[in-house]
C-alpha cells in the first residue's frame, strides 16, 4: 500500500556537512539508504549509508545530532567508509578524542571519527579527490518513541534541511516491534505519514513488519520525516506520557 508524501515546515534536527581542503569544489549525494528498527523500550537503532560524489579535494564530513528531545540519548556504535564500487571492503573508523580547533581546521586524519559532545556533532575524517565514497554510520537514539493510552508513536526526521547539496534517491525502512501473534494492518492498527519533497511514497510491508518511505529527491532546504502510529502495547517497556516528547525540544 502506497500513499503520497506532503510538505510541512519544521526545525532542523539532524544534518550532514562537508569540508574540502582547498580550491573550488562541490559534492553531490546520489543515494541514501537508512535501515532502522524501533524497539519495545522506545530505542531507535539506525544504520545509514550515504553516498558522496566528491568533485575536488575533501577531508571530512560531519553529522549534526542536536535538536532531539532532552530525554533522548544518542550514541554512535560504529562508522565505516570506502570508495564506492572499487570491490574492497569498507574501512572501519577508530574513534579519536575531539579537539575544539577541529571545528575550524585540521582533524584526526583518515580512518578516524570523533564526537564533539558540546555541539553534538560526529566528524568522519578521510581523504578523497574526484571520487565517490560511501559512509555508513550506525547509531542509537534512546527514548525517541513515546507511549500513550491509545497508541505508541515514532516521530523522526531522517533527512534534515539546511544542507548545501540535495539528497537523491533516499530510502528509509523502519522495522516495528510487532509482538508475536500480531501483524501490521495498514490503516487499522498501524498508520504512517511522511513529509518531504513532492513525489515521495510510503509503503507498508506487513510480512516484514516494516514501513518504508522513498523520496527520489530531497532539496537541501527541505527535509524528510516519518510519523508512525501503532498499538500502545507494542511499546510495552516504556512508561506512558501525557503529551508528545517533541513539545520539549532543546
């Protein structure tokens, strides 16, 4: 079952930024694939693979994780990168202690990532020149989902606005915590809405316990988000709240 995605305006929650080394250059993002699973305790586990087509000399990208509700806790589990299509395995990055001056220049060097806890940014360092790289970041967001008397809810911006480049071919798959003996019934016990550029679709996959969103194009000044409503008891491991957590932003 598919339905069209409409457009609304919201604040920036998470973004990706890129820095080059020198000279005139630009980059494109031809594909992004996000695989996520929401657990019964309200934790969202995310594995995002984003392709960057670099034109010129580049040395770092960084994800901005600021803007989530205060009760959430974001942790980075692993970071990988590699040249797309060269047949070699992606390189796992080691973590380096963040230095404040890296916000302006420098870095830990290729093969490292670093977390700026004060700014809530995650930096990935590499070396690329006129190449297409894939970056995979695996992270978890605790307490992102909420439970109410009548339903449980996931409301998540998986692509933010405020970028200097557009995102093409964005796909996000969200696996739901369906209890044993139950199943997704679209429009009945599970409902979903998406927001982003025109042309996107939402698809239910009851056999895979999953909801998918696909956006062929997300402009740099637009965003992609998904809101999923499911039975309250599917989030059996979290306490009920009286209002959405998104009313309590930083």
